[in-house]
């Protein structure tokens, strides 16, 4: 099993997007700033050339990465571990097609309002979108019956107080 390496390569000041690819040689550009007094301040992680062999985003891998605004995780990534994107305060959009989303993977992402979950997701753990106050609906890329068959923790939506519906391709599930 591969885990995303946390290496710094190149950066682009304009970028605020994390793309977890399923094809080799894709690049991700993140932001950092250099302060002459304090040195390098990491605003977000810089990852480049993530091979399609990556199967896991590890525990708290992107925790507190404030400049991430969008995350796209394709089906080659089998696991998004606990707290992987916790406290990403500017994260607004998530597309995820990973098999398993673990506890508090996107916890405390207050600006998160657009979530699309792919039909390869088979497990959703506790409080994955806890304290995401802007999140009101999830778009699911499958049918209502498929959504209902996902293995969801009893407290999967704990702390998602404004989350009220799942929009499936064949209808809406009110929560």
C-alpha cells in the first residue's frame, strides 16, 4: 500500500487546489510564502507527480492546510484516513470516489459547501463532515438504493447540523 509522500517540490502562488490523481505524472501546486525573518511558512503542502499506485491518504496528511480550496480524490485512492483534511478552513469543494472515508476526514472545514461522492465509496465513518457549517447537501453519483447500501457509521453525519439532503441521480434523500 502506498501513502502519499509529503515532499516539497514546486509552488505556484495562484494555486489553491489539491488534485489526487489516478494517472502518473499529474502535478499539484500549492502555496507557500517566504518570510525573511521566520523562514518558510507552509500554507499548504506541495505534492507533485503522484503515481497511480497511491492507495491511501494518511492520517492528518493535509491537516490545517489553509489554502486548499478544492480536493479531487479519484478511485485509485482506496482510503482517506482519519482527519486527512481536518481544519482546511478554506476548503470549499470536495469530489471523492475513494472506497473508504474515515472518521473526521473533512472535520471543521467551515467553508465546505460542495461535496460530490462517487459511487465507488463503500464505507463512510463517523463525523466525516463534522463542524462543516456551510455544507447543506451532498451530491451522490449513484442511485438512492446504492447510497442506502453504503456501510455508514451510525454517527456518520454527526456535527453536520446543516446537512439536510443527499442528491442522487434518481432522486433526493432527505436527512
